[in-house]
C-alpha cells in the first residue's frame, strides 16, 4: 500500500496493512539586539552547550541534537498538532514525508521501499541520491554507541539491510515487522549526509569522516551552520534549496549560550532576544503574561534519582528502598519544578495498566526509610557524591540540596558534585561512572517498552545505573517490536514496571515540562528531542 502524506501508526492491523539579572551584560544585550535587527535574523538563547555538529560522534550531548534536526533531512518526519501548553507539538500518531516522497510496505511489513524527492539537493547543489541514504544508514548502524543502539530500536542493525536500487529508490529489509520501524526513521539519528563530501574527508583511521562532520554540516536540511564558537554560539543560515518542507521564514538564526537563567530571563523580558529556550519552571510561571510562554509536558520523560549498581552500598536493596522513602518528593516538586509537570510518587503497589510515565509506589516516609536502612548492611551510613550537571542546574541543584539533607538523616553523608554540561554525557551515560546522580531521560518514541529499552537494558546509553535484570531484558526484547494491541503486550509491560519499581535503579521524581519564552517571535513547535526546531520560527512585532 502506498503512503502519501500521513500515515497512522496505531495497531498491528494498520501496520501490516499499511505498514545576575542583566547588570554587567548590557553590551552583550545590545550586540544581540543589533544582530537581530530586521526580520531576517532571530536570536535565541539557551543554557545548553553544543559540543559537536555530529550527532553520531561519541559523547555528543543533547544540545547538539539541534544540528541534526535543523541542518539535515531524514526520510520521514512526524506531523504536527496543537500542543497542550500552547503553540504546536509534533504528532507521534502521524508520519509525513521529508526527504522521501512516498513509501510502501510489503504485505508482511518486513520490506519498506522509499521513493526520494527528485529535486532534493545538498547545500553544495549536488543531488541527494539513495546512495547517500545508504551510506548514512550504514554509518549510523556501524559507528557504535548511541546512534547504533537507536537504529537497533527500529530493527536496523546491519548495512546489508539497506539497498540503493537506483538514484531515487531506497529499500530497507527488516528481520521482523516492528511498530517502531517507521517512527524510528523520524528521530534525529538517521540523518542523510552528503556521502561524496564525507568520503573526501574520510581516512583509514576515520572511515566515517567523524572529525570532519564534528565541525562541518553537509546535509540537505533547512539550515547550515556557518559559524560555531564552542561555548558561545551557533549561527544558522537558511538553505533556500530545501525541499523537505516549507522554506523557513527566517534567513539567519543565532543560538547563543547563556548559562545564567537570570540573564536569559532579563534578555527575553526586555526583548533583546526573541526566544529563550528551556527556561526554569520558576521563570516560566513568573514570565507568563509578560511574554508568550509555552510549557509542554514531555512525553515519556522522567526526572530521576539514579543509584549506580556498581557502587557497593547501592547493591543492597534495603539501602535503595531507604533512599526511595527518604526522598522529599513534594518539597522537591515545589522547589525545583515550581509545581509544573506531573508528580511521580505515591502510586499503587502494583501496575494495573501500561500508563507510562507513572507514579512509583514510594512516597516520603522517614520511619520506613530508617527501617530499611537499619536492615541493610550499611546501617551506620556511608559517604558518597551526588552528581549534577551545570547545564541542568535550575532543577538539579535544588533537588540535590533537598536530597542531601534528607538522606543525611539516614547517616548517608553526601557531597554535591557539579559537572560541566559539556562533560556530563560522557561521565553519566558513556562511562557510567557516577555513583549517585540525577538524570532526565525522555524516550523519543512514545511507548513504555522503548523507555525500558534505553533506560533499563544492560549497557544501553541511558542506563546510567548499570542496571541488569535478565527478566527485564527478555521482556523488553519481546515487547519492543510487538504491537500494542497484542494480548500479550500489556501483561508483559506491567510485569516490567513492577520489577523495576522493586529493584529501584532509578527513583522517579516527576515528569517535567519544557518551557520556552517568546518575545517578538512565533511559530514555536515542541519536539520530543527537546531541542529548538528553528525551521518554523517567525519574527513578529513585539
């Protein structure tokens, strides 16, 4: 069956049939304002640090995902819908063309044939071909680490699965039909690279041109990076040849890194910048009514307290439960989240449905905490560090301070360790060396099995607790590609939920919202990857 435009992805039947305030910063503010003069330039600020222009590079952080989103195409994308917190949101239930013009599924759902847009070109003017798509997919499944595991989630594991039939026909062969196959091609990872240019910069030691793409964009996307000053700014220039969607209204977008939340707030409130991205919950609440603020609940995302099972005290189940009962959840939610988002504590003892994220069965109960600590092998307490990222300090720091105080009542002496945002991903997720830390994984594909695939499977990137449970591994593998209306799906998911709440490698705190303030800009759209999609932004009168 041929898919043109929108594809509903719901059931197995559908799938198989269809397949310091501003003091001291005034010169900075004036320079931003001057840069933004005129409707052809927009300035956005964020506290996050872009540490690479190549999403496939080991250690590339979440802030850098915006490069793949805005400068490269994927074969397909998600549709749009009105967002709960205002503005627009991606729509997980619909798949729309981006670089592909159309696609067909075989009757058994194991072969997908894509027809590429004939007028798609890279920023250097050369035609985008199926050979470029194959090389890019081969790269994603071969480089290892995060991109390779992400491709695996959709059933893409080997270069032999991909074939360039001719310049405009690309074929994927799956080992099994999967509900995640097509959606997984709409996430940032399978972006299409100009393979001719990449190969010119490849070497024997660097066959995938990782060093070149680290500092250069060579895609067919809506924008290209014309300047990257690490730790300061990224400058995007529009690609007028883009055919993946409507030509963006804004010619140039400057993303400036502003670590201070107070400075970002002052800049957006004064109108010196047009977008303040991922602002703290407190600022979002207080700015509402002064500027446009969008607060969108993040699907499949949980702020968690993570206990590394490589750290001896956290191998003791009573220590883990003692901490879970000691956490001052409501105080954290009020102080760090400013009451925005969804509480994830005080739920039932057992899962009765597959809703995810969901409340854990734990709440603040110091007596129970002390009982578990007394039963543990560490009744006299111990010392550890609680690690947080400076990029995420707006929620991590107040959370850490409250946890430090609470577990101190159990004899656990905690030192708070602040790790620079540019180094956080490597320390927490790649090396997995942090004993006690806060994390905020959000699953790109909106199913509970996908969250478990990343956060609870051994060795996977967001399993920063080094958790391993054979039954969870088996159940995740069984449900990952299974249709959600399969009679076996829900019981397996509920069993997985019960196991991880008993084992507690991650203690859920709350489901966050993403806050974005606009002053003189419009066209904002929320995306699951939690990065700013600049392609639809507009400049408007303040």
